[in-house]
C-alpha cells in the first residue's frame, strides 16, 4: 500500500523503521478508478497525491472546452494543484485517473503537522519541490524555444514510459501541439528512419 | 465541493443502512455498499436505482477494498459488530472520516452515547472517528442529528453530509474530551 512511497522517500532521505511507522500514520491510502476525478477545478486542493500504481493527469480546460495537460503522474510520482494546496484558493486544474490507480494522499493538515514534527519530511518536501521546479523550467524552455519536432522527441526521450501508456492526443496536449500536427510529425519521423 | 466523494456504507442491507443509502444519494456522492451478505446488499442497490436511475451506487463484496476506495466510511452495523469491522478495515482508513451510527443499545434512538466516539477512536487511532445519532421522534422538523468527534474538519464534513441526508446537524461536542455532550438528548 505504501511500498513505493517509502522506497522513493528512502532514496531521497533514509528513514529508520520507527520514523517510517510515524510517517505512515499520516498517510491516506486511496484507490481511484479510471476516469474518476481526484480533484475538480473550483474545489480547494486538499492533498498531495503520490502514485503507487496507475496513472493520473492534471489539466485545465479552456473556453473552447479543450483540455490542456500540465502534468502526467505515473508510479513513483507526485501530483497536486500545488498553488491551491498551499494557498487554499480554488484549484485551476482537474486531476483524474487514466488507469485504475492506487494512491497515497497527504492531506494539508498531515503535511503541516509532519513539517513541524518530522525534520526528514521537511527535507523530503524540499527535494520534491526542487525537482518539480527544475522539471518545470525545462518544460518552459522546451515549449518556448524548440520546434514542434524537437518538443516531441524531447518528450519521448525524457518520458518513454508515458509515451507507451497514454493516448497520442494527450501527449499532443502536453507538448502544446494539435493532434493533427503531432500525427504529421510522427509520420515524418517514422518515414525518415 | 464539486469533486464527487465516495462513501462506503458497511451494513448497508440493514434498516439503518438502507435508509442512509437512499438519503445520501440526494448529494454529490458515489456510494459503495457492503454487508455480510452480498445478495442482500445488491437488493438495496436495485431498490435505490429504481428510484434514481442515474444513482452512482454499487454493491461490493470486499469491505476492505470498498473502504480503500472511500473518502468517508459509515458503519451501520450493530454495536457489537463495530470492533470486528474496525479490525478488518483498520489499515485502509488512515486519516479518513469514519462515522459510526451504532448505539450501545441497538434500536434505542436516544441511548446514551457516552464514550462511544472515544471507543471508536481507540479502535481506529489514525482515522477521524465521528459518531452520529439521530432522533427522528423529537417532533422537530427537520429532525436533529447529533454529531460528536475530535477533529474539526471531520465534524464539518459530517455536518454537510447529515444536512444532505435531510437532518439538522447539531455538533454536540468533542467526542473524547466531553463525552457527556454526545448524549442524544436536547
Ligand atoms: N444513530 C442513530 O440514530 C441510529 C438509529 C437507528 C439505529 N442505529 C444503529 O444502527 C445500527 C444498525 O441498526 P439496524 O437497525 O440497521 O440493524 P440491522 O437492520 O440489523 O442492520 C445491521 C446490518 O449490518 C450487517 N452486519 C452485521 N454484522 C456485520 C459485519 N460484521 N460486517 C458487515 N456487516 C454486518 C447486517 O447484515 P446481515 O443482516 O446480513 O448480518 C445488516 O445489514 C445499530 O447499531 C443501531 O443502534 C442508529
């Protein structure tokens, strides 16, 4: 139920068995079925979700009802509307399950209590947020300065697992292309080989 | 709340469980119903769906799985069974709201509830235990539902749930610290 969570935690900050037990009490195990929402836009995001099994995505919906995917999360990743989680303002993202999933949720109150009482949790959080920040910078750079083809290849190189599990139109959305453009690029790449 | 919450009701085929199941479907909830006899629970699902065809409700055989999926858990089993159910679901209800409807004197609607929340909290130390006792016979309309528990956020969640079910929520105090306040007397 928490195996992968603690595996990843221990990679970042090694825990004693006692500390692990202490942290475990703050975690909420939660199953989500495919297509179910973890969060809908307009609600306050009350947790950070760690994916033990399955796949989720976070996306906003624009005025033409187009879904714009901001993030995917597969096993071992964390997903949330961090702005809403930290400020208590309504979420601007929807988060739903692309596959039947098993999650470990950390509620706002659990998060705050652990930050106060478990120094290693604070370190873990800092490392997580630093990692997310770096990924975000890289993503922005790619989007503003790469060609469509480079963006796609970058994505495939960086996230080969996602490319295998997620439908093409969602990948197009994530890298900011229309599905038609992505399909043209894929054709060109496969004929060029 | 816009995001649909999943509520698991354990003991859903009983008289209290059946009543709760149909009244909660007025809200933005998805219900998973469990009991000791799946066929009996399925009858409740069928009955509910006859009234509300679009109702998101389903019978699940495995109580552990259903509670793992749930955001909120309601125990509508006889008082003597609460411990057995708690033992089965303990590992998947961490940090979740667990509501017990059970009275020490079954079928006595305003039986003293002293210590009931404290007992449940002891059985499920990392869950947010809440007790709800309703007295439909006070003559007031809508009828009052007394809510007791220690976690402020959980009390808020349960108050909303109880209003949805058609009762007037009365937060009767903290469960473990002020047990006398939980008695279902006005
Ligand atoms: N809070 C209130 O205002 C209020 C009002 C009325 C009643 N109650 C309380 O609600 C509780 C239920 O009363 P009720 O009249 O609904 O009783 P009931 O009709 O006998 O229902 C009990 C249900 O629990 C199931 N069950 C029993 N043991 C179980 C177990 N170990 N695991 C899973 N399911 C189990 C039963 O299934 P089987 O029949 O298949 O065994 C049945 O479906 C009682 O504790 C009562 O005091 C509270």
